[in-house]
């Protein structure tokens, strides 16, 4: 049953990759800031909770999704200047 958890982990973690690549290429993030803030707060909180339970699947998942959201927040707050 744990493999299903890892499958979900991969899908949810991978969904941030296309958005993050687009954000880096554009030098700015088109995603709503409130969404990004809530996503990062939620996934960070869940990472702490999952860690306290000793659940590696959800700990890894939420750390990766937190990082994806934080990368996009960075470009939202500090967009690269157009050349």
C-alpha cells in the first residue's frame, strides 16, 4: 500500500516542476500570490506534522511542495527585470 503513497508523492511533487520551469524562464511568476503563500504554509505545516508522525512519504512530499511554492514566491516577489 505504501507504493500508492509514493505514486501520489511523485505526482504532486512533479506538478510543481512545469510551473517552476516556466517561472524561471519568464523571470516572474504568473500564479496568484495568495495561492502560493497558502500552498507553502499548508505544505510546510503538513511536513512538520508528517515528520512528527514518522511518515516519510508525506514528509518528503510536503517538503518538495513547499520548496516548489517558495521558488515561485521568490520570483513573484522579486521578478527578473526585463532586458
